[in-house]
């Protein structure tokens, strides 16, 4: 049901993404350090600029709300990502599970090495 997306907002968002890809690099947003803080702050800057009557960003010439949409999309992707991202908060429970898995794996390797050694 992608046809439900508002076409002007979608186009404006693509324009911002294209601007960013040309300025930085394609998919650079995935590798931004401290992404949660930075994209939240950037979204706020764009929203407040729009709220104060400035419709277009001075640097890009593109609509502030389209910039804010991109920031929110990046925040969503970083929050929901299954792969490690520099700015993604780690789930403490998952970190604990991963540590336990590592300890178990190391124990299994050690045991396997002992078995091989004494065959």
C-alpha cells in the first residue's frame, strides 16, 4: 500500500536524501556516531526553523519539514535496526545474552581443544 504515501512529501524527502548523499556519501546516515542525539537535535532544529516561519533550509534550499522527516526516518531505522549501528542504544538484556553466549562458546572451544589434545 505504498500508494498511501503522500507524493509531495515523499518527493521532498527523496530530494533531501539525494542532497545528503551528494554532500556526504550514499547511506552515510547509517554510520553516524551518536546518531540518536544528532538526528534528534537536527530534527528539532528543522522543526523549530519551520515553526518560526522559515520554510527552506539555507544550505540545501530544501524544505525544513522534509529534512525533519529524513531525521525521523533515520532515528526510526537506527532504533529498529538488527545490525550494529554506531548510534544505536544497546539493549542491556541482549548484551547480557550475547556475553553468556560468548562465554559458552569459549568453553566449548576449550573443551574441544582438550579432547583433541588427549585423543
